[in-house]
DNA sequence: ATAAAGTAGTTTATATTATAAACCAAACAA
DNA sequence: TTGTTTGGTTTATAATATAAACTACTTTAT
């Protein structure tokens, strides 16, 4: 009845990050931080986890003199998100 | 943009318990355990938390010779669940 | 030139949560 | 009567989330 919710996605911040990335081509650290309201530390850790799970790719480079971290969702990430949403519907009575 | 998800409900097992209780008059420990697939220990702890938050009431009594624990969602619990679901929709792109 | 403040993060420590393991008391079954 | 099941609770440990402190550099003001 209640299907397991992917614990990597069942985290408020990671879910927000994925939810955001699913709607854009890519997004940088600062933008994600603003949109989610997360602290830098928390965001840094959660981006790592999403990256390790191969749900996002992370690109770090310098733009001019400033470091920049750009994140992009992977196919794997899209699949995991869709599955998560479907499973969640069991719980919240939609669909 | 991303509204905070009530941390008491943003837990797979507690969400399953509430989701289950919202659809029935009440339910006993064993039934909830079966439906959610949780272990007794985990379920015991999470029922306590939901009860402490005043999202459910817990009634313990003996039925014949056997102990019985019956849970029932409160108005507060219904409200919290509805709010949680609404907030969640921000994340999963429904509504 | 140098000090203060800002940017863009990472690392580490701590608090919170979830889970598993051990335990308890009674009932039932062989 | 010895083991097994029911119906849980308590305690210990593992996993997670979050906050605080720190790094490394840039920009701005003095």
C-alpha cells in the first residue's frame, strides 16, 4: 500500500533543489540558495548528496575572478523525482 | 516560493500513519503496523510523537485479555495534514 | 596600502530523526 | 512446562539535517 519514498528525495531541501532544477536548464549555487532559502552549508552538503546519487551534475569553474557552481538535473534525477512524486500520491490522496 | 514542510509530518512513517487515519474512524496498533509495514519499535515511537503534537489521540485498554492501542486523528491533525499537502504541492508541481 | 565587508562556498560539530535490537508481560499451543 | 506468539516499550545506534565556524579570495572604503 504505502510504497517506499526515496530517502534521498524525501528531504525538504533536496526536494526543493530537484524541484527547482526540473524546471530550468541549469542553476547556480547562489540562485538555488536564494530560491530555497537554505543556508550555504546545508545547501553545499545536500548538493553533494544529490550529485553522489547521480541525480544532478555539478560544475565548478571561475567566472572572471569568482568561483561558480552550476547544477543541472540528470536523466536519473528526473526519473527518481517522477517516481518519488508518484509514490507520494499514495500518501496524500491524489491521483 | 518553497513553503516549509511541517517536520512532524515530513517523515515517511508518520505521514503514512496520518494518511491512513485520515481515511478511517480509528485504527489499532496492529492494523497500522500491517498497513504501513513498520516495525513495532519505530511505530511506537512515531505514534508517541504524533500524539504529543496533538495530531492523534491514543487510547490504550484491554480487549478481553489482550492490550489494545487505538489511534484516531484529531482536528488539529487533519488541519496539519491538509496544510502539509498544500505546501508539498509547491514542490511536486501539482495544483 | 590596509582594514572592513562581501562573495562563494566547504568543513566540522551538534542536534534531531529513524531504525534496530533488546526487553517485558501476558497468553496461547504443544 | 517449555517454547512461541501477541502487543507492545525502552534503549542504543546509525543516519540526517542543520548551524556554526572557517577558508580563500574580491571589492570597497579610508
